[in-house]
C-alpha cells in the first residue's frame, strides 16, 4: 500500500513538470469555479482551507466577503483553474442585482458551487438555490451545479443522511428534475421560472466539513469534471492496477490533497483519508528537508525551502 502511495505522490509531483509553454495560456482559457450561497455559509472558509492551507480553526476569524475574490490555482499540468468566491445573498429571494453581477462569470464558468449551511434553517437556502440554479442554467445550460451541504461536523450519521436525502428531493422537485426527465430539447415541468431548464441537468449534492477530509473529496469530484483528460487518466490507472498488486490508485495534487483522477473501482473514504494524511506527512517532512527535484510549482504562503534547510535537519 505504501509503495502505491509513493507512486501516486511521485506522479502528482511529476505533474508539475508536464506543462509546456502552452500551459501559461490566458486567464480566460482557464476553467472557472464559482462559489455562492447565503451569508456565513462557509464559502470563504472552504477556499482558505483547501487552497491556502489555513487551519480550520483560524477560519473563525475571517471577515465576511464583501466583493468577489478570485483565487488562481495553477499547481501542475492538470490543476489549472480559477475559484471565484462571491458575496453571500442577503435574503432568501432571488436578487436581480446579484444575477447581473455574475451573469458573465456564469456564462464562462464550468462549475457553480452553492454552499448550504446545514446547521441553519435550510429552507431559505433551498429557495435561493432553486432560483439561482434556474437562472444559471438559462445562461449556461451545460453548467455543473454542485451543492455543498456544509458544516456537517457534529451532526449524527442519521441526521446527515436524512438532510442529504430531503434536500436533494425537494430541490429536484422544485426544479422539475425528478425522473422521468423531459425529452431532449423540451422544457421540464413548470417550476415558476421563465426560461429553459436543461433536459439533462448537472446537479450533485455533497456532505462537507472543513474539519475532516470531506471537503477535499467533494472538491476533487468538482475539479475532475473540468479536466478533459480525466477518462484517459482513469484508463491509465486501471492499467497500472491490472499489472500490479495494488488495490486502489489515486492521482493527487499534493498541495491541495485534491485527487484529479482515480481508477474505475469505487472510492473508499477510509483509503482516501489515509492517503490524504500521508500526503500531509510527506509535505511536512519536505518542508524541513527540502523537496529536491520534486518541488511543486508553488507552495503554501507560509512555507519556505532552500538548500540550507537540509543541513539544518
């Protein structure tokens, strides 16, 4: 198993050098991920924990987001995208001013993440989610909408399952997405909105928390949908497994612990968590002794490295 982990880590590190000069393309060419939701839902905390290595406890002191913030993520050949953190909605209804501000961004983005605070009244968030999704699909019918049912830490397993099931059912009903789906090229059942709801919508729900690995795993699934080569990578990992004794293979981005590909077998949460913890150990050790030739393209803001650090160890 640990041989497999080292293989995966080396592949992820080597990915930093797979980019040619064409990888430094314009910002407009990069896939975009938009985060939205009600105020204090935890959007900025997710971005800071996943992409800047901020401690979850430090996010308690983050200020509310007052304007859209862009985070450029360019770690290796495959992890090349932008994350836009938008201010939260001020009320439960659909805000026309908000829609006007993000319409161009929605038209250009590949995924929209709507964050729902599971520890708050979800009815307001559901209403805003439905209206935001309907408007977003009018602008971009191929948009992937991911719902992060966030702050699940402290909830019982039964409560998590019930919350996930009920939220998904109600949102799908409000959007007219319950099976059977309408025929291609036709609008779904009326849900009180003008415009066209895509006949094959891209809507997924994830249970997340910044205090465990769930938010990293959920973001992994979001990012995979933006990588054109993901099917090729999956096939390569399947070939690797079929010619070796390993049971499971991941291709990780070391800095974020996002896995950009895995083999076709189901993902076991325990295996992912163990690999994620081992990556933390690897990064911490390399911060002390240096990365050598396998240094990632960028490191967390508070990290330092240099030839003299090896001598200090």
